[in-house]
C-alpha cells in the first residue's frame, strides 16, 4: 500500500475548518516520528510511504506538541537527549511537517475517547481535531473507536 492510496476524510466541524484542504493530512505518533528520525527501517510500509510523500510535498504531517515532549523525555531517559528546540527546528524546516500546540480543540475531545494512556489519548484527540488518521504501530490507537490508524 502506498500513502497516496490511503483515504483521508475532510474535517466536519468548526474547530477543524482551517484544515480544509486537498492534501491528505496525518497525525504522527511518538514512536513513528522517533523512528522516522533515527531508525526509518522500523517504520511500517505505509508509514514510510506517508513520510516520503510528506517530504515530497504530497501530504501534511501534524506533530502534536505532546510527541515532542515524549521524544525529549524518552531520549533523555536513554542518555541521548533530543532537545525540544532541536526537534521543533527540525519539524519547522521539514516540508509537510507542522507542529500543533496542545489547545482547547484537543482538550474538548479527550472525553470522546476510550484510550487508557493519557499521552496516547492526547494524540488521538489531535486526530479527531484534524479528522485525520494517526501514523502509529500502537495497538491501543489502532483499536480505538472513532480513530483511523495506519502503519
């Protein structure tokens, strides 16, 4: 499966109205971004194709702020920290990548989800906000009602 073959629904509510577009949009989970940056061979075929499509200008990848925080936390814990500043700079310079701040739109959607882990719930809320699938290998996100996930 190639990224261009994955259907992306259009936004259906006022909070996502700014996202109306022709370009497919995806929300990126923590491990997907980390592996894209450090070990791309860990990515699933569809995930890798979507990252390549975004780098070529054919898709928009929304990076939730919590993903930057998680990558910093996990890499610092492992003794090889990627600073938030470095990650934000990389995201802002990468074609097709957009950093999304945590805001009211995402918080309003938290109670719509049955995702046990809070970081995953925030990422899922981001997907609901943008009406976009999540690039993730996480089984909890693949199983979540109302969420579309690709790997």
